[in-house]
C-alpha cells in the first residue's frame, strides 16, 4: 500500500512589523471604547499570544489590567464528534467577571463556533456587564451569527487554506497561509 | 497526540504518553471544581452507569461527582435487591443496563478481570473502578497526579509503597504507572504480604521500613485489607503497626519534605498514626480532590474515544 506524506506549505501574508502595528491599533481601540472596568480573556490556544501582546501594549496605559485565559474545549459543539487531541490546558481566570466588560481575544475568527463556546463559558463563570470580541484576523466563513467588535484585518481566503499566526517575538513573526500538500 | 483508547481497564495497558495525557487533562479540569458553578457541559446527553458489586464510599462518590460535574446523566446499580440475586448473570445484567442507552460503564467487582469481560461483551466504554487484587487504575492515576503536583515531576522520584502488596490493586496500578513515568518504586511490608514475583515488575523489595523511609521522597501506606485475607498474614495489628506503621519517629527519620499518602479508608493507629495522617506531610485529602479531577479526565477522554476513526 502506498504511504502518503504531507508537506506543509507556508506563504507569508503579513510580516512582523505590520503585525505589531495591528496590535498597537487594537490596543488603542480597546482603550478608547472599553472604559476602565475591563478585562482581557485570551481564547486558548491561538488567542493566548494575541492577548499577551495586547496586555503588553496596555499594561502602562491602565491602572489595573486583568488578563485571563479560557479553554473552551468543554463547551465545544463538536465535543462528541472529534477525538481529544491535546490535553485540556484549562481556564485560568483569577479575578471576578461580575459587572466587567469582558474582552474576548482570539487569533482568527472563522466559523464563530469557538466564540460561541467561549461566550457560554464566560456566562457560566459570572455575569459580565458586556462581552466584546477582538480578533486579529477576521476571515469569511461564519456559520453562526457572531461578529467581532474590533478587527485587526479581514482576509478573504479559500476554505482549504489555513491561516496561521506566528507571534513569538522573532524574525518569523507574521500571518501565513498554510496548506498541507500531499506527496507520495 | 490523539486519545484513541476506548476503555480504561488498567494502567498496564497505557503508555507513557497516554498516562501524561490523562494527568495533563486532569490538571486542566481541576479548575472546574473551584468555580462557584461547578459544572461544564462536556458530557451533556451522555449516560454513565455505576456498577459497584463491592462496597465503596469515596470511589463511588468521586465517580458520581465526576460524571455530574461534566453534565452526564447517571444511573447506579446496587447489588443488593438486583436481578443478580434472582440468578441473572453478570453479563446479562450489564447488557440490560447497556440496552437502556448507556455510554459508559464504571465497574467495581471482587473478581479480577470483570472489566475486561464487560469490555469484550458490551459496546460502551468500560472504566475499571477496581477488580479484585488486579488493578484500580483511577486510584493509581490520582496517586501519581498528586505526587507530580507536589514534587513537580515523577522522573527519578523515589516512592515506597508500604503494606499489603499481595492483595493490593492500588499497589499494582501505582507500580505500572509510576515506573512508566520514570519513578523508582520500593515495596515494603512483611514477607507474607509481598509476593516474590513482584520484583519482576521492576520494583525493589524491602522488609524494613526504618531503612527505606530514609531514602524515599514519597511513602504511600496501603490499607490492610482484612476482607481479602483468607488467613492471618501477620501476628497482630499491633505488631504490624510497630514494624510498618508510619509514626512520629519514622517521620523524623525521613526527609522533611516527605510526601505521606494513603488511598483510604485509613485504619488510624495501624497503617499510620493520627499524628502522621494529620501532619503537614500528609496529602491524603489532596488525593481525594485530585481523584475527582482524574476521573473527570478519564470520562472526558473516553467520551471522545467513542468516535469511529
């Protein structure tokens, strides 16, 4: 039987300089619109690096900045349809969400299903005054009526391609289109 | 890595990656029990049946709570008053329960191998909650999780398992799991309670707790299981306590950070004194809390494994 291998092809869409500019712009929008009683929640896994970058931008511009992380695995609508592929990383929020403006932060907004799960989890954890959504990349393909309030950039890209964000503070930082091509 | 095991029958069947995946998942799930609303919808619409053919308090309650925290529906079977007393076979009873649309069966039985038999005959996922002297995988997992949480690693950690090794399913599951994760295990107890063949599992044997206690990071004191002993394996409980019980003097001889464990229920004054059980070295109550997280992790992972791949 023939064994197929896959090669990951990555095409850079945006470099690190532009990425940093977008993060700065998003942080300004948050400061202008979200008052002073807000907290940031990064949606694991992709939203973690984005929320950390936003927190770095915002840390000297607000009196107190609460940052948490949520793992939506337990709230996903496909939990009975796919094998758990990574261990749960868990939700890590050590402050109250009551009456706060909760800003959900994700890397790529695509179908909207992850954010639906994230909203359900936030509501189970407390009663925030508002929930807002920040996404670095807004891509077409929504399956639920969910839209982001603050968008870094919008990309129209074929469903077969994945969008990957690398944001480690290195030279390779940027937004990439990735595609797994089959080779024999 | 994807979780692909359909059942949890014993830690012998799991490899190092699978063990770590359960422990890591349990770590992620521990937080759920600290919330004001301690419930997540992960197992909504799933049904878990608890089939306990042996008495149990903490394991049964822990499994119940784990299923409920994940929003599963729960049915419980009580041996007394069941159709088993009318002559129905174990497999017929289990098949009838499965026919009601059960997704997972948690089984405890005094006969080793019962979970394996059910796994062969039923389509649902089977979780072994203790089968005779064979294995008690979730107890093994929670013990290992507690050690990892306390010491940060299992690699090179020296663990003494003290007591009735011969009749202990907890010891066997601990040994399988700990060795795969890089810990070193010494079993300690009277020669009558340590089968010689246990050395083949890769553990050291000691008959002298006073010597062993100086060299280990963790001591896990097992309950003396009177119900599984056909004859007396030591002269008296008093003598057992004198030679193999954890007490203040032995605690003093050990490293000051010694982790003292017991799977419960404790016979205070036999396996350990009340002073040791309540000391700052004791993690017995943490073991109980961690048991809940580990059992939630098992349910969560096995739920995923019902998908055809």
